[in-house]
């Protein structure tokens, strides 16, 4: 009696290191970006490195945010307005760091693009930040349906 063997897929060349806000697995984002903008190998490496550095920086911030969220919950439950102010200011500072990390990552990716690729991206850099790309080419957003009165 023979048994069919199932083959295991080959390991991906780069591991999935985490998720960024607004995007699927990092490799999926990198692949979509490479396909939509026609990135060459050097540009793909630049994107991969920038994303890996961003994920590493964000990891520590996520842990800090979780701790602060717990402290905020405790302050809310106890009605400690002074602690609420203190913790929300700390959360705001973390948010500022997160925005800066995303902006720096986007700047590294944008700097690696050719003039034609920058033209494809257009004025809205959302595509480079992992925003909605949904398989569509970068460009103007789809027309919004008319609202009923």
C-alpha cells in the first residue's frame, strides 16, 4: 500500500517579523509594493531593511504602550485624574515616536524610488506607509458614491 506524501512548501527567503499598522504581513506589503511600483532588487532590499528596522523599533514601543494602557485602565477604575493625565501624556509621547518611526521609514523607501516610481506614488504617500493599496495601482482614489438627501 502506498501513501501519498505531502510536500512542505519551501521556506520563504525572509521571515515574517511582525505586522505594521494598516498592513498585512510585512512580506505581503513588500511584495505588493515591488509589484505595483516595479522595484528592482536593490530597491526591494532597501524596502526590506527599512521595514525590518521599523518593526524592531516599534516592538519596544508596543510593549511600553501595553504597560501604559494597563496603568490607564487602573487609573480610570480608581478615578485618579492626576494619574490619568500623567499616563495619557506618556501615551501621547509614545504615539509621537511611532509617527516619527513611520515617517522615517517612508522617507527611506521614497528616497530609493526612481522619478517614474515617485510619479506613480503621486502626492499621497499612504501607499508607502502600508495604507490601502488593495491590489490596485497607486493613483487617485475611487469616486465616492453620491450621498442621498
